[in-house]
């Protein structure tokens, strides 16, 4: 998770700082990703999608069997679906996301209902540190805007 936090700190300015690292079955780092939705004007530019695409390209297959994804924030529904579809073996996430979290907070895309593929999940890892990334970002956003929302 410390590596994912390090990656999150490289998120382009204006994007929510989420970092993701995908490790191969041998524990080697395959790819990293950050949120890039604002930067790339890409509605699916979440860190989990970015890292999954990079890893599939690096491995030459969309099947990420035996891989572990570590991400600083609980995935949303779209990202949980991508994790499931890519056949990622395990997911480790940091902060829970009560507004959009789809791995236990609002719904649990990965574990309910049962799917053909099972993803091992561990949440709340270094939760204080990962949650502070979000708190700090939104505190800066609030300070950087006027009462009418203009910068």
C-alpha cells in the first residue's frame, strides 16, 4: 500500500489522488496508474482502469490471473467490474469510500452475488494514510474556490 500511496502522490493536478499498483503472481510490479479523468477528459480514467489496461498490455493478455491489485481507495462499481472482468486474483484497498464504494461500502460487486471468478478482498489497509490523501485534496479544492464555485 505504501507504493500505491507513492503513486497516488503523482496524480496530475486537478484529478482526485488515487494510486494503483498491479503485481504479478511472482510479486513483481507490472504497472501503476493514477486517476486521469480530468487530465485526459476520460470518463473511465480511474486509477484501476488505467493500471489494468497497462498491465494487460505489458503481459500481452487481458487475463490478469494470479495478479494482485493494490489501490488507495475502495473501487467504484465501474472499477470493481473491470477488476472482476480482468480476472484479478486479489484486491487490497486503503480507504473506504462511503459515497461510491462498490466493494462493501454501498454494494459489493465482487462478492455478492457470487460470480464465476472470485476475487480475494482486503480493505482498510493503511486507512488513515490513504484517507488523508482524499481529505487533503478536498480541503485544497475548497480553499481554492470562491463561494460561487469559481477559482
